[in-house]
C-alpha cells in the first residue's frame, strides 16, 4: 500500500472522528444539531467522499502498475530521482541546476498524515527559530502575485424593536489587507566531503541551516518590520492598549489591565502574550495578592500567564518606552509564503575552499488583519 493511500485513509478516519465529536457534543447537551453543525458535517462528508475517490483512484493506479510490471518483465527500468532528498543530492552534485520544493498540503491539518518533504522540513524547523510561525495563520500560494484579504473596519450593530417595527440598517465597513512576496535568501556552504558520504542526512543538515538563516531575518521583519519593502511586523501593526508601566518592570495589575484592554471577542483560544526575552523573565517573577505566581510552567505546550499562553520573541525590544509585551488574538497576524523554497547550488563559488555553496530562497510577507485584535504594553521608565 502506498504512502498516499495511507495518508488518505488517515484523512478519512480523522474526519469520521470529527463528525462523531460533533454528534456526541449534541447528545451530551440533549439537543439536535444546529445549522452550523449540520453545515460542518456536510463539509466533512464531502471531504470524506473526496478522500475515498482518491483512495479508489490510487488503488486502481497501483493495480495497473502491477499489471504493467508483469507485462514488461525482463526490461530494465531507468531509475529517476523522485524524492526531495534525491532531488537535493542531484542539485548538490551538479546533476541538476535548480529545483523548487513545495509544501505538502493535506485535507485535515496534521503533523502525521504524510512524510515531510524538504520544504516542509525547513518550515517546521523555522517554527523553532522564531515564534511568529507558531502563532500566526500561515498561507502558502503557488504564485507571487499580491493577494488581497477583506477585513472589517466596523461591524454591524443590532437593534431592539417592537414586533412590526422596521429595523434600522447597519452595514459593516470593509477594508483590504494586501500581502506581497518579498525575497529572502541565504548562502549555505556544504563540505564536498559531506556530500560524498551517502550515510549522512544531507537534507536534514541543509534544512536546519536554511531554517535558521531564513527565519532569523523573517522573524525580525514579521516582528518589527515597517511595511516598506518588507512585512509590516506584528509589533508595528498592533494597537496601543493605553497602558504604560509605572516602573521599568511590569506589575501583576498591569498584566490584568492589558488582558482586559482587548475586546472579549479576541480573548479566544488563539489569544496569548508575546514578550521580549527580559519581559518574559519579569513575568516569571510576578505574583498575585495571595503570593501565587501568575506564570504557569507547562510541559509539551507553551507556558501560561494569567491563563493565556506566553511565547518569547527575541526580536522584541526591551527598555524604557519600548513595546515589550503584546496580548490578543495572535492568529490575526497573517504570514504569506509564495512559491515554495527555491534551491540552487554552485561548485565554483567557493571552489578554493572545497565546498559546494547552496542558495536557498523564499518569498514572504505578513501583516495584522485586525489591528485592534492585538495590543501592546508600553514599558515604564526606570527610576
């Protein structure tokens, strides 16, 4: 059985479980399914049908391959480099000049449905370098043309009227968020001795180096970029909470004030704090009126402050008057990657050093869709 069929079977099983969860939730509350739940189940049923069609098509293809293999018995097939690792080695050895590595999408978001390719390996390692890819909504596109997202300027307002009375009109206002595709790249020298050792995980080595090089700059721009020829960083785009520290270090009361300066609609499951490194340390020391720490250490998931997750961002500034702490729905920040990861190599660039130079490039942009959804705290002045 191919990995593709296994992946689609897992997709189908995942969707079945989600449908069971929706029905179980309604049963537990002794009610029927509401319209939103029915729509959700209908969408998942269509995805199940699509997965089943994919499985059927793949199984037929496998059967045809078996029949073709039997018919061509005695002929020697020509081996080709199909995997990302093979493609990468062919670039490094000069057999291929360049290649584009795309992420592998699945119907249901999961880390275990398919084996990760080279681009996926880079993106997963980039999440460990900086927090922006952990907290933001990441959008991948095949092309580099600007993409436009509609955003709300104002929302509709309800009104109460007696029966038979006309309701007033209340139209929301819309604006647009445009994401471009700015070029980022890195040159990575790889020892020719390493390339000749087939036992080494060259794909993993280069993915780690590329992720560190790319994400360090990407995280910086997605944090504090000014939007001019680069992303508009989350700190730049966040709204002012109106809270300025009374001292150089934040207090427990100021944490609570910051939390409630955001509209309740944005204090959802995606909400959390993003802090400069030293601010995270300050938060770790805070206690409430009962001498209990506000900071809660979690294993296998982000630590929490006042019940909300905390992520540390090395590129946020710390000091008098700095925006050293954010709070809100961090998924309102949108990161766009365009066209996958481009890789090229040159054995001539550093020929005298006996290394092959790998050039890795990616195109990205980012901005905050709803600026009021994330607010910043202004650090106080040292006495």
